[in-house]
C-alpha cells in the first residue's frame, strides 16, 4: 500500500470539511471492507491521499422505529441488520439481503451505507495494478465487450460510454423494493434514485456528501417482502444475480408491487414491467411466470451471460412467490 | 500377512498401526504454535520482492534499475545479468538422469518474457514498503509480442514461438496395444467425445514463503515452505557453488498440492542473501502466488471408446493435449502419467493413445495433486457412463465387466502385482449412497453418479527413487527418527512415528521425528507423487527393525529367553504370553550401550529400478503400484438456475493398510473436497494470458458451507507396496470425484456436459434453456 493520511472525524460537519479540503482526493472509511481492498490492489491509478474515518462520529450506529418509520444509521453493521428481530419480521427482504451478504467476518465490519456505496467488482476493472486501463479509469474501452463477460450486464452498457460492469450490492435491491429513502449530509433521496450510472460513479453522491441514515416507512397492511440471491457458492460470494420484491396484497390480489434485480446492470434494475404483470392478479405459478418473462424482455445478453437472463427470470418468479 | 480385503478399522496384531490416534503434531497446529515459513524472523533481515512481467509475451528491450538502486534502504536489485547461472536444466528432485524430460529453468526473464507474472527483477530492502517502491522504480522497456494462448493453435508449425526453439510441442508419447481398428469393428457401440478441463489453482493456505541467511560457516541456508528440500542442488547450480554449500530446511508446510514441488522462492532468496550478505525474507501475496506459480494442466481430450453389446470394452483411442503454459517444468512427466492412466482401471484389448504437451503464453503448469490422473479420469469415466447408457446397462454393471484385476496387465504391458480392489470399492460406495433422495421442489432433479479411478503412488520407476531414514533409541528408551521428509500437512512425519512406535513398542509421545533438513536429516526425496509413506515409511520400517534386531540378543539374555519369543510393548520387553515378567526397554538399551551395541540405524529403501519405457509404444513399467478407488455422489440440480447441490458423497478406497486411519480419512475427505471444486466451481480464467481470477473472490474454492458430509469407507487389502501393505492415498483420493459429479448431473438432467467445471451456464445450456 502507498502512504495516505488517516483522519478521524468527530462530527459529520468535520468529515464533510475534510472531504471538501481534499476535493475528491479523499475517501470515506467506515468498515473498510471495500475501500481497503481497492487500495491494496491499486485498482485505480489515482490513489486517495486521505481516508476520512467516520467510525469516530457518534450516533450513526442505530436501528430504531420512530415516527412510523424504520431508521438505520449509516454505520450499522450488516450483521446487526441480519439479526434484528423487527427487520426480520417486517422488512424481511432487507434482513435476508444482509444475511446473504459476504461472510460473517465481513458482515461484522461492513456497514449498510458502505454496502450501498461500494465499488463495482468487474474483473477487468479490479485486476490489480491497473492491468486493464478500462473506461472507468480513463482508458479507451470496456474490456468485457470482447472479453470474458460471464458476470456482466444483461441489460446493455451504461449511458455514457459502454461500461458493462454490474452493481454488486445485495442490500441495494432490497432498499429499492422496500421503497427506502437515503438521508445524506445534504438531502434525502429515494433509494431508487440514489444509484446512478456514470463513469467512475455508482451513485449520485457529491464529493463532499456522506450517507447518514436509511429510512423505510412501515410496510402497509398485507405487504410482504423477500430477497433471493444466486451465487456460485453458499456464502461469501457477490451475487451472480439477486432479486428483492415487495408485494402488497388484498384478498388474495396483488395491489402493488416493487421488484428489483441487481448484479444485472451498472445500477440496481427495477423491473416495473414485471410489477405490472402481477398487479391485479393472484400470485400463482402462471402469474409469476409472466412476471419473470416481463422482467427480462428487454435483456440484451452478451456472448457469455445468456444464462444470467434465465436466472434473473427465475429469481423474479421466486421472489414474488416468496411474497405470496 | 492376510491378503483378503478387510473392512475399515479391522486390525489384527498391531499396537499403533491402524489405530486412530491424533497426529503427534496436531495440538501445536491447533494452538498456533507451529512455526510456518513466514513465522520465522531474523535480526537485521531484509525483505525480498519480485518484479513481474507486465505482459504475457514481450521482448525486453532494456531494464534500468538505477532509480531503485539509489533509494535509501534498498540493499540489492538483481536482474538476469546478475545471476551467475541464470539458465540451468530442470531435473527437479531427480537423481537418476534420463533423457526426454529436461526443461529450461530460467531464474529471471532475459530478452523475452513468456508469461504474465514471470520474474524480471529482484529487490531486497529494509522494509516491505521500500522494496515495493523500489520495484515501481525499475524501468523495463518492453516490445509486446502477439503470443499464443490456445494449445491447439500453438501446435501449428507457423504459430508464435513461445520459447527460443522451433516448435511449441514439448513432447509426445504413444501407447499402442492391439489394433484399435479391429477393436472398433468388433464393437457394437462406439462413443466419441471431446472433453475439456480448466487450469486449476492449488489454493493452499500458506503462500510461497521462506527466509535465507548465510551461517557462520558460509553456508547459504534457506528455511522455506517446500515439498522438495533437494532443490538445494538446483540453487547451488544457479549460484555456481558446490552443492554442499547450500542447506535447505523445510518447516511444517501449510499445504503444497504440487505447487511447491518446483522451485518457488528459494533461488530468489539465495541470490539476494548471497548478494547482500544479510538474511532475506520473501513471502508472496495471494495474487502473486496465483499469477506466477504453477497451475494444474488444462487438457483437451478426444476419446473414442467401443464396446460389445454385453458391455465388454473392445477398443479405446485417445488424443490428449495439455497446455504446459510458458515453461516446461514438470509437463512431460504429468503428460506421461495421463498417458499411462488414459485407459483407467479397465482391461481393454486394443488401445491407441497419442499425447502432446504444448507451450503457450499462459501461466506455466506443473504438478498438482493427481499429476495428470484426474484429467483423464474425467474423460474415461464419462465415456463409461455414456457407453452404459447406450447399452442400457447400469454404470456399475458395465464397470464390473471391465475392471482390471490383480495379475492383469495395463495397456502398457505392466502386470498389476499388488491388490486391485476397484470393484469392491465401487460396490461399497454405491451401497453407502443408498436410494435417491426426493426432490425438494418440482424444478429440482436428483441424480446419482459413480466413478472409479486408478492413480499411481511412488515416483516413475525409471527415476530410480530412493529414501533414507535414521532411527535411534535413546538411553531412556525414547526414540529419535531423522528423515528428510517435507511434511505438507498430510501427516508425513507422524506416520513415521507410528511405524517406529509399532516396531519398537514405544508410545507415540516418546517418538521425536526430525524432518526436512538437508544438513541434518538423511535425504528422503520429495514429498510428491504420493511417495512419502511408501518410500520413507519403508525406510523407517527397515531402520526401526534393524534397531530392534540389535537390541534382541541382550534382551533375550536378560530375560533368559529366545529372541524370537520377545515382545516389545509399552516401553517394555517381555516373553510372549508372560507380560508380568517384563523388563523396561530403557534397561535393555542401557545394557546394550554398555556393551557397545549400535543403537541406531540408517536404512535406505529403493523403489524398483526400471529403464525408460518406449515412447512410441508406451510399453514398459512406469510406476511401482497404483491405488484404486471409487466415488459415488448424489446431486440435486435446479433446472431453472442450473445450480448443482451435492447431497451425498461417498469415497471408498483400498488404502492397503491405514497407518493412522484418522490421517487417511483426512486425506480422503480433503481429496473429495479438492475434487469437488474441480467439478463445480474452480477455474483459473485467463484473458489472453492475463489472470482474471487472481484472488479467492474470483477463484471459487468450495467453502465449509458448500462441503457435503463425506462418507469415507476404507478397505484394507494389506496388499500394497508400502509398509505393512499400505498403499498411497494423498493424490489418488481426489481422482474420481469430478467424473462422479458429472455422471450424477448427467443422470439428473439427461444430458452430458463435456467441460469442467459444471457451471450453471453449461447446465442451463444442456437443458436447452438458453
């Protein structure tokens, strides 16, 4: 690793101040499970000059039910979310997404905000020592187009320039399915609008903006949520595809639905057409089959990832069924 | 000794052999007291680092080290021109020189780089950070070359030349038996398929590591994680100094699996310590290890197998092509193993095998647990199931009609003179597997699969393999064993303690085994080829027996009995049937010492020595003996996602005689999981020579959660070439698991996948969902 400054922020304002001072050349560190790996492997040519430690800011690690909402502090560990009785009972998609993230050690270190702000895992991008100077590093091209794209986007390239990487978070689709809001040092954003496709960016945060809290409204009566993950192994892995769904039902009929896939595109991919396919219907083998088909109707798989389309379709079906 | 196969844990007269006892080194490992290579520091030591190539194929136009050399704290920067003998010939661990197997061993890249990760320069510095920074300041000017990354392409005469020679084909072997044309014409069913298996990473816990220093008598001493302390010769040759000026010490090794059979850090360490005069330590990162050390060979295997209507094999034709990567290393040997094992444990009247190993600009390949056997096992066992399906025979039935038996000859003419219990292992494995489980959902399919395999233990007989062991008894009756084994975690040292304990009647706790030191322990050869128990076990057995013999006359005199009636047990000596009249062993030893009786013995065990086989016909003896076994597996396949879950896994092997059943079972369980990764998830993926899987988040080894319960069944024929009739189990234990899984998947989904690993993508494609 190269040398860098490590600054303990005592307040949110101080952290923001540090970020401004370094003007994009600093990174936030909390659990460190993503940022340190990125630095050790020297993935990107520009190395951060400083890490701003926010673990030293009090009052950011909590899970509370307040004012009709569930509030989760930015520094809350994934393991605490996975085990929390209220989250397990009422926001099961989130509890399950946390439980299926990484391994016990990483869940004990990694935070919910860190998880949604994490960098992508494309193996061309992450090859140590900048071995593939790809689009995201200011290089000329995306290596996955002609290379081994078995874990890349099935919904085409991102808007600006053709990066085929996918967003690796398990938490993100759960938050979108639960219609969560993300509070930052500046504003409150719907989870759905938090993730953004861009070169060198996976979210809308400004250089000096910090996620402080996740807020999820109490689920309406008759609602259920579920999260399903497909990965090569039973633990540790990033998803090949995952899917979260929330279904609001009344007298056996679906009133409202939010379904979100992830690891299929550079940002979490909400499949509204699949939602439309089941609204007004009962959850049955037939209706979920339609939802699955609709979810991947726009898929544009690459040479090596057609199988992901089949898996995405299956996970949509199973996530909806699990809400039945 | 009885020759009938006996079931597990049936032990006759032994006190220690066959008894499940914790290994003598187990507690130290559990409590973290074992000092592995990287746990050892020296005052004033420097840190060594390797600069690796930036390209898989390139000319080196110039190297400028001045920037690095100028840095404070940098003690040495070395490139090819600084290495006394940068190019030598690889004859790794080989004392008998035979032709046809040499490869170039180039310490540092010179003029041309052949693979990504090849060492170009070395640095020694006061801290790791300085060394790292120094690497960044070495300026290497490259001219990129096209390279070749597919072995089939590399075989073309006009292909890019990886090395300096005029062909990428390293070598070719042939086996010829009978007339395959005739055999196929008499077959009612002929199955033809092309199988592919990937690069595999060894994935040991402990990456390559060591420390070197010059001792007070000017000896370059290297304490290194290795399977072959005898590389001291190769290191001395590189430095151009006498062999006896280099000493290699192997501490407990945190896993080898074949990748520490080749030289890893030892030459680099020796050069840096020789240049600086200071101790130097070097430990590779995981990424450094994955991109630059050897891998298991990928193979393309064309198989054509024919059988009569009643399932009797008539002919087999196989073409094997292995990707040797960028340097020769052990590729010719690995290929020879595959060539001899290509027919599997079956009696086939007409056989034709043609095999090739080819240079490419991929990471070099060399030894990996199984050494060429698991690749062909995947092919021949898939073929057997396909024949069975076409003939409507059960997988067990077709195998039973073709298994080799003791006294039969392999296609190479070699007659099997030790126990061959393959059929029994298959029957027992299937019995234990039981009835298929019920699917847990309508989209799940259950399948069961069987595969048998054969793999040698002991090195190739034309290498004239030998081992030596010292056994001495101390005045208090405790026992010292000195044997130059490398213990790579398989219990190699502990099994020697069991053998000495058995012969001398001394409890395990009172046996001390000193291992792995070229200066202090008799040279015992490599911990490779599943040879250690066979070779050093026999040497230790011989030495311990000699020590006992030398004590017998005195003991007989003291007990007023005849020597043949004496029993050595519990550190006592007594007359058979009269343990009450026992005398302490220590008293006998003291009395012998007073009389000047020799209280130690150094014994040498020689494997059978044979001459080189005929490479055009394959006829001759290549191996001392084989271990036979079977795996039976049950899988559940999710037909909508392509996910395979292994529900049941049974491994059944004839181990000859389990010296310590706990260790043998550990090897069989470990082998099963090692093979399970090969079957389902493990694959080193390269994009034009660049590794896309340089860490364990991309290279997918089964985790504890993925591991099914492994049911182990050990048969003990007591009919092996090792001590007490033991056979070797380390490598054979992983042999047939991948084809068993593939056969179970084929059974579940009704379609056969010809490439490993069996990924969801391939399964969904076979199910025609894509």
